[in-house]
């Protein structure tokens, strides 16, 4: 798997509060030195349907947060809604 770009999409709720699970995943990634593999962090703001994260969620039909978009050199795009699957399938091979 030749990865070109990994995007981490995290959510902010309509009341402005951060997604708890998104924060927990980011903490795990920082502790494991995995954030270095993330090329872009995007926010899905529930109060703004036109925020990039909300548009990506709609484009890839994702209703969970956080999620990860893995773009490969050959053009294939994979979306991961489970952090541990991303680690197993992608990050452990980088």
C-alpha cells in the first residue's frame, strides 16, 4: 500500500463542544507518535453544514466521528471509521 495522504476528520458538536471520542483518539495517536502520519486534520462542525469535515462526511457517507480518509498513490481511497483498524491496516505499515 503506497499512501499518498491521510486526513483525520474530527467533529465539533452544534453547541461548540468537541467530540469526546475524537479527543481520545487524537491523544492515543499522539502518545503512539502516529500524528506524524496525518497529513491534514479537518473539522466537521455540526453547526456548519458547509464545513469541510461535514462535506467530506457527506461525500463518503460517513456518520461517525472521528474518521480517516486514506488516499493511495494509485488513486484508491479508503475510509476508516475505526481507529484500531486504521492502525492495523495502514499505520503499522508506514
